[in-house]
């Protein structure tokens, strides 16, 4: 699989949609030491190449690669608390 840096518009859209939001990991199929599926975390940043930096509840800080890693956006949860 060939990686391409997404355009600024895509990165800005990711920031608007995911920054500060809670997610739950489905899987990280290409990572040799992935975060455990089902782990929840908070998106802390979207970097210049579009990766989503996540502060995982288990203490890990491994980034997600949209289009490769799968996750669900958690509704009704913000920064670790239920709304």
C-alpha cells in the first residue's frame, strides 16, 4: 500500500470532526504492537500528514492512520466523561 499525504482541506476537515473527540479502536491491522481493540481514547491532534494522535485510556499514545486503522466515534462522550 502506498501512502499519500492528504490535501490540507482533508486534514482541516479531520481536525474539525475529530479533535477533542472520544473514539474506540476497532483494529490496527498493520501495526506490530497495536493498541488493544476496544480501547477508548481522546484525539489530541491531527498532524501534518493526517495521522490522528490519540491519548489512549490505557496510557498509550499511538497514532491512528485514517484509511488503514479502524475506529468508531463515540457519541455522548467527551474527554472521558459521559455527557
